[in-house]
C-alpha cells in the first residue's frame, strides 16, 4: 500500500524546531510493487530472527562453546536481532498497510539504534578478526590472552564506542529547525535522510557524520586487514597442507560475514553521498539490503561453516524430532 505524498502536515510558520512526525514513503518509484517486495523482506527477517536465536541458544546451553570465538558470535547474533528489529517491523507496516507516519522522537530513536548497532556490528567483526589472529598465531596462549574478562571488555568497548559516537547525531539534529517538508523518501529513519529536512546549515552535522564513518569503519577495517595479513603470513609458513587448509577454513566464515556487511554498506554510503544520478528506488533498496542481508546471512554462514555449531543444531533437532 503506497503512502500519500500529498499528506498535509501541521506546521507553524516557515519551520519548526520539533515537528510532530515524519512520513516514510517506503520505496519511492516502486509503490505498486512494494506490497509484494515486503514478502521477501519478511522472509529475510524471519530467517534472521530464527537463525540468530538458535545461535544464541546453542552457545548458551553448550558450555564447550564458551570460548572467545563463540562468545563474539553470540554478541554478533544479539546485535543482529536488535539491528533488524529496529527497522523491519515498521518497514513492513509501511509496505503492507501504508502505516507511514512515525513520531519525531521515534524517528530519532530509530536513527540512534540503526547507527549505534551498525557501529557495534563492525566492532564485533574487528574483535573476531583479532580472535582469529591470536588463535592461529599464538594457539598456546589463546585462552590466556583472550580470557572471558577480556572478551567482555572488548564487547563493552565496542558498545560504548557506538553509543558515544552516535549519540551526537541525535542531539545535534534536535537543535536545528525543520522545514515544511516532513517526507522521508525511505523505509526507515536514517541520519542523512533526516538531515535533508533541516532548514539550516548542516555542514557540522555532515562533517561529524563523515568523521564517525571513517573513524569507526576505517579503524575496524584497518585492524581486520592487518590481522588477516598476519594470519596469512603465519598460515603460509605451516609445513602441512592439511594444517593450512584447516586454518583457512576457520577464517572463511568470518571473511564471508565481513564481506556481507561492508560491501552493501559501501554501496549505500557511496550512493547516498555521491550517487546523485542513482534512481531513488535503487538507493532505498540498497539501504534496505544493508540492514537486512547481514543479520540473515550471519547465522546461515556460521551454521554451515562452523562444525561445532552445525553438529549441535543437528543433534538438538534429532533429539526433539527423532
């Protein structure tokens, strides 16, 4: 069901510091098709929810999986549940029922959750790369270097970083006056989309957004790249071909998850900042894929590639459905 672009919104004067609500259009240009597009989105959300809940349950109940790699994986699964749930229910309401109105503070809350937990996702992947580096390069000291307390501190650090770096997004935009236009041509509230509705100079906001993007993602990618370069050097020095293959296999699932996050994120970032000739529908679909695909793929990738989790899930289902 398409949203009405001609919806009359209450305004006072030329602008307002605190508009009562915004209108999310869903997928502009695909209004007739967005009802059907919502079905694969819903299926992806269901896979993400079920898969990540299974991952959390398996790691929680199997004490042999209380190791750094699986603890980070549990953090990633929880993060994916929050990230997908912060957008999909409202998105489906827009695409299926035309429930396009979102309250002002609810919109800013969605901005906070999307960007905070996207930052946390990147930080967890960086921590997982460090874990693979320690496990392969210092196998005898792995449990000592990455003790449960160190894993907890790393998880807390990436969470605090996300909150501290993203919170100014919301505070800075609340100080700006908004124009008559309350229409956001997307399926969810995102920092740059909200910023385009501001009737004031937003250079500081845009500059801070670029700083956060490059400082968070740039730092994480550098650490991930360095970790895997050192892993590659260590693996190539192994005398046994089987040992090299096994080492590469332990990293394959993590590399797939990294690509699943950063490739859609890169396309979304570039199209939003520089793709002025990119059709609006393409941009919105890329933005939706960025938030939908990683939470759906992560449990599938780890469920297939990680033998311990795969065996545990199979055994659980065999016991319940003999």
